[in-house]
């Protein structure tokens, strides 16, 4: 572990991080170490960076020591954690659910788990199509969506929301553009709660909701904040007040698009979309769909995709068919990197 920890702020997206979470981060400093096969105690220091305007109030808030109390005993946290146990076959019915809970911090702190709570969790996961009854009709097994939520460490509500949203887009033959994709990515229960306002970008949120309405896609204000952030990223824009949200979306985009690609392969091959890596490039680099396809080549990100495009290259095949451009591109991109790109184009 580190001797020194620096926590660079107390906000994730535009949501305040709980003081206990910050304390856990600070606790990484100075933990016991193994030296010559023996446990050696050590000391460390931690620093938390706070905004100047709220410094005194936040210093008092984050300086208080709070008791550690489990929050497991709600339907959503229980469902999020138990789905992995169902995937691995350790929880299959009410009895094994209760046995799993008996080893939790919540149980140790005297938080009992009623049978009705267990039934509520199973019912919720069945509605989300994360689990289903097995052939014997008495136990539960994970579905492909449940396994996907577990494997990618997403909430079942998030995975189910994406599945239903993209299913609607492809089934109803909506035009898959920036607005509809942003709607499908944000219109989930995970984003329906806990998001604060958009600040200086409130007008952008209103405009995004209006664009969704014109397409017949209903969206509430809270998830629309996330949708607005996605939509702006596709245009290469950073919006005031939403920088934190956009930063978090960019940090997660590879995991999101991998989840969607697996979802199509495992659960919905009828979508026949397959361009999830291009979608990731559109969001990460602010590229239009046609240009995003160039990022499939090794060594090509947003900047190099724009260089290729400006020189008239529209596809890997076109790069191979226009050798007269190669010397120019070597000069702009660099000979070594360009040769890597060219080899990738030959193998694509």
C-alpha cells in the first residue's frame, strides 16, 4: 500500500462522495506491510483536496468519524450483490440466500433478513430477466443478462435498462443517431435517481429532452442530464457543470461498449449492429460515425482518424488502394506508426 494518499476532490460526476468513502481511500496510506516475511507496521499520511468556496464546511463534514453501518438490506443492494452468488450457484433459493446473508456485515450488526425481503429481491431479478426459475421450478438460475451484469460488474437494473432501450431502437427501426443512442445509454433506473442539476448546462438538458420527445423517446430530467453529457461528447464538446459527469462516462466507456457488444452476441443477435467499438470512438473522440470506423485500425485514435480522413481515406480498404497517399501520411503521422496502421489495414 502507499505511504501517502492524495484524494483529488470529493465529487464524482456532480455527486458528492460520502465521507466514509473518502475515509476508506485515506485508509490506503500506511497499512501494515510484509517485510522479510514479517508484518511491519508503518505510518502514512493522506490529503483531501477540497474546493476553496466550501472548504470550512467540507473540512468539518469529512473530518467527522462516522460509524460503519451496512447498507446491504435494501432490494437494490441485495440484488446487485446476490446476482453474482446466483451466477456461481451458491444461492439458488431462500434458504441459501439466508445462509449467504448470515455471513454479511449487515447480519453481524443485527440487521435481520425477512423471507419477504428475499422474495422481493428474487421477484425484482426475475422482472429484470437477470434470473429465472430452473427446470425443477423450485430454484433460481442466472440468465445471460444476469451473467453479463455479474461479469461486467454492472447493476442488473443498468444492464436490463440498456437491453430494453436498444431492443426498442432496433425493433422499432429508430434511426441510430447521437440522440437515440444517448437516450438508450442514459434512460435507466441507475441514472433516474441521485443526479443533481446540470447547472450552466440546464438549457442543453432541455434541448436534449426536446430532441428525444420529437423521436417519441420519453426521458425524465435526471437521466437526461447523463444523456446530454453523452450527446455532447459525441460532438466533441465539454459542457460547463457537466465536466465531472462526462469524465466519469469517458472512464467507463470501454466497459459499457464491451457490455453492449456481449449483450448483442449473447442475447440479441437480431440487432445486427456490431459497431460498438465505433460507438466508443464516437463518444471518446467526438468523431462522426463514418470517421469512427477508422479507429478500428491499430494505432489510430481520434487525432489520427482525422488526419486519415482529411487526406481522403474513408476506410481501411481505401488506405490500401491509395498508395500515392502513403508518403504524405508517413510524414504527418510518423513512419513507424503509419507502418503499424498499414499492417493493421492489410489484416482487416
